[in-house]
């Protein structure tokens, strides 16, 4: 792979994986780039209704 050759991992003759090189490049981030696109409900921190809480307990 490092030399540019492709490697295919197979099981019983059927390809199952193709490893790819890890890139260390991280996409650039722009603080505030989603401004105006996201809204948070006023009751975001309100307790959940009992019916929903029971679903988590089962």
C-alpha cells in the first residue's frame, strides 16, 4: 500500500476489505459556521414525560 499497490483482503475468494492509508489532514473548522442554522427548543432542559422515562427503564 505504501508503494501505491492496492491490497484486497478476501475470505474464501470473496473480497471483504480494502485497507486505505490514514491521512493526518484534518478538515478546517470555522467557529460559528452553523450560526442561524441550529435552534434549541426553549424546553430543552425540561424533564421528560413519565411515559418516555419508563421506556428507558425497561
